[in-house]
């Protein structure tokens, strides 16, 4: 069955979404909506069979449209998604789902009450390297997971509507929740605003999860080097995911510290307690995560169960982001994350 799709927002990410749904055998892009005539003109030149409009009403009134993809600024998500759900359309909305937890919860409940799909575009959950890491964690190969260390830095793009936590850390919270299979209970965060007053350009976040697990995240758009690195430290083995390494993104380290007998406080004793084994580089076939995300959405619209990144998981990310903002304002004080 062909799914009729409309894409709202033809800015930075919109054309990639349009391409994926346009080229997919199971979907047809019927409309692209944007307020910018220049963007619409560019889309029209590339996708000549797609109708263009500045009015969302054209989509809401079109019975051929089964699903709407929202790729607009975060502050507009609540209004646009709500209108689409009320019109009976399934929705894929870019991350974060909304700019506050209350409106995100409202959308989740609305979608559930209408029997509609609400999915959030946390695209890194569809990265084969992240999926491989989750598989190793779930298999127990690493043993008990102690903590995750995550780095996401680059020079730009600098945002003026949200801080680095909402722009960048949102990715890492979604990944950490996915890898650990749960949500953080408390967070503490510090950061600095150097480019635009009141908007943090870099943040340092620590999240505490159940069973004593911790996640530390360094995110910045004011850094000389682009880095997307995750380290998973386990009881028996350790694992890294380097998203910048396209050929060998995942490495498993057979190393650790022997906890028994009790460690010596001498250097020689400590060295004797270190266990160093081989480094395994599994084959990970990288595809286009965005394509996998779009396929997941179409599968859910067709009636299949959700596997990743539904509305509720998007809400969990926003709840953590709100706690991070509170901690930033309180100088890094620990803040409890509101439960789902």
C-alpha cells in the first residue's frame, strides 16, 4: 500500500527527508509546505511531481495524505504536530519532539487517543553502529555496564533558538536511553555562554541511571575538532563507537581491572591488576540512518509495532533536557528528572 506523505519544512534537514520518502517504493510525497518561496522553488526544481504550498491547511484537508513529516524549528513543533494529529494524520517530527515536556506529553496522549503514530526523529538510534553496541550490551558480553562517556563537538553550527544541550545533548540522551534501556533519574550540568548571552555554547552533563550507572556528556558547537565518540565501560569488556570512523566505527576492548583480590595501592600492584586482552573490530555495515528511520515510520504507519523512537521516548529526552536547564541555572546542582 502506498503511503501519502507531506513534508512540512524545507530547510536544512527537510530536503533529505523529502528525498527519502520520494524515492521509497512504499511512499509518495504529495505536498511540501514552507513559508519561504525560495526554498519551495528549489524543491520544485528538484521534485517536479510534488505540490508546493505555504499553507498547512492544504495538507490537512487532503484525504490522500496519510502521514506528515514535520522538520521545522522546535518552537513550532507542538502547534504543527497537534494540528496534524487532530486532522487524523500520522506524524514523524524532528527532534526534540517539543520545547517543553507538558506539550510533548499532550501530543503523546493525543496520538494514543486517536490511534495514530507519533514518532520522533532521533536519527542516531538508526545508526548501525549504535544498534551493534546495544546488541553487545544486551548480550551481556561486556558484563555489568558501569558508565558511558560521550563527546559531541564541532565548530558550529551555532544556534540562537536553543542551547547546546537541546541541540546536541538531545542526541546523546536518546542514545544513552536506548543503550541502557531506561531513563535517567537525576542530572547535573554546567556550561558556558560565550557567543550569545544566556545560550550555552558548551555543556558538561552527568546523568545518573538506575543500578548505579552514570553517563557523562561533553557537547559543544565551539570546539576546534569534530568528534562523535561514545565509550561504554563494562565489568568484563569495554566498547567504543566512533561515528567519525566510517570503516571501523565499533571496537571492543578485552581489558579491565581485577577487583579481587583487593587492589594494592602501589604502582606495581596496580599494574598487576590490569587485564589487557585483544581488541576486536566487528564488521558493521553502514547504511543511511535517515533512510532506516523513514522506513521505520512507514512500517509503523502500516500497522507494525514500534521498535525505536516513539513519542514517549521523545518525551523522556525532553524531561531530561528540562532537568539539565534547571541544573545549569542552579550552577550544576543535582536535579531530579520528572518521571514519565
